[in-house]
């Protein structure tokens, strides 16, 4: 009864169409033999939703081979999501013992985990040789380093299925999704709460697609966790930093972004023309307690600065008695002569 309930849960919890439906996107070879087709599953609007495959994979344990029948589902960027098994063909361990509910739960965790050590060990080194049958039923014992990571009695099943779920198919899905990207699909993926999907987009969208969806991308940058904001800023084309929408975004969000995202912005802006509003914003961002970034910002605003902005800058630096690096001071002196401004009162770093 417990197994039956679990199987029912796995079926009803699986989002998508019935087995066998959907269009074939590509084929994947299984290392130990066989091949399976991966199909595209679409939502009610006809938009790409996920990928599925019915897999019949040979699993060999202690020179005995048998087929595992299972259905896998991946999201649009190749992350494994769920599996489904047929009620009449459950997974088994050695000696044909059926998986228990807790085994299925652990298998889901295994297939979704990228940080397992046993999957990086050569298959022929997973067990230590022995003269007699051991705990897992092999003529050898499962290495202690991986025993906690796998289902007891189903070492090679876990190993085989993990490599199918997280192997060649992942890149194939990413490539197929990339070829399928259109305005609606990009919009759908941008609204996904999965930040790995957002990482995929900033690395796979071309310049035109980024331009078309810049407002949504800027929203993701403002809400990004970890290094996402920094990485997204680095991926945006330089030309977008000359647009009013991006420069206004910087004015509104620069101070709320983390230090690394701020540095990424400064590096990008050195390659473009600053608008008057953004240049003025950075001038007044220079403060006494911001020594390290002051010099970066100074270098930025001095590039291509006009007479009016230069006057504002010099007055601001004088009023706060900002210490100026040797390199920036020499440039300010040169600009002072060009615009006929007295810069002698500025404080120079004499280190």
C-alpha cells in the first residue's frame, strides 16, 4: 500500500503531458547501450514548458544486467526536475527487492544533486573487491566514502540514472532552448523565480534580445542574489549603458547594489558616453568616507567632461576637501588650464 501511494504521488505530481506525447527534439545515446528521444512539452498557450524522455536503461551489477524503465523531466535549462515510474514496473534493488517509499524520495534527491562525490568516481572503482558477497550484494563492498550518498542495494542504479539525468542531455536541452528563444519564451523565463534560469538568459541572449528585454533584465539585477547582479552587468552590451533607461537605472539603484556590482558598472561606463544626469550623480557620489571608490568615480567623470560639469566637480571636491590621487590630480590640472579654472586649492595625495 505504501508503495502504491508513492507511485500515485509521483504520477499526480508530475507536470506535463502523458508519456509519449510531445515532439521529438533530439536523441541521446546511453553510455552502457541504448538510445532515448527527448521530447518537448508545451503549456496551454503552446509555449515550450519542459522536456521529457521515456528511458529504458541497462543497469549492470555484478555481471548481471537488467533494464530500468523510467520517465524523466527537465526544465528549460536542463535541470533535472522529477521522475515517473510505472506502477507495474517499479524500481528494484539487488535480489529484486522493490524500492521502498523512502528509496524513491532519496533517488529524487540524488538525481537533483550536483554535489555528490560518487558520481565522479569511475564506475569500476565504486566497490572494493571481496571474495564474498557483501552488504550490497556485489562481490565487493560499496566504498565508505559514497555509501551515505546512494541507496543501499542500488548503487549502480543510482550511478547510471544520475549520469543519464545530468549528462549529455543537459547541454542538448540548453542548445535546443536557445534555438527556440522568442519574445514570449524569453518573457516567460524572465518571470521564472529560478535564478539559474536568469543566469542562463544573461549568458545565452544576444545583444538584440537583451535590448528588447532590458527593463526586465534591470529588474532582475536590482533583485539579484549572490554574484548575479555583477555577472549580469558584465554581460550587458556596452551600448546599452549609453541608453537613458540604463543610466536612469544606475542613478536609482547604484547605492543599493553590492560592491562588486558597483565596480562592474564603473568598468562598463568607462567605455561609453555619460549623460549629464549620470555624470552629475557620480560627482556628488564622491564623499569623504568613500576613498577607494572616489578615485574610480573621479576617473570616470573626468573622461569627456565639459566645462559646466568640471566646474561642479571642482567646487564639490573643494567643499569636501577630497584627497585626489596623483593620476587624477594631473588630469584635473590639465582640464583646469583648458577651462580656465583654478585648481590649486584641491588636495593632492602626496604618498
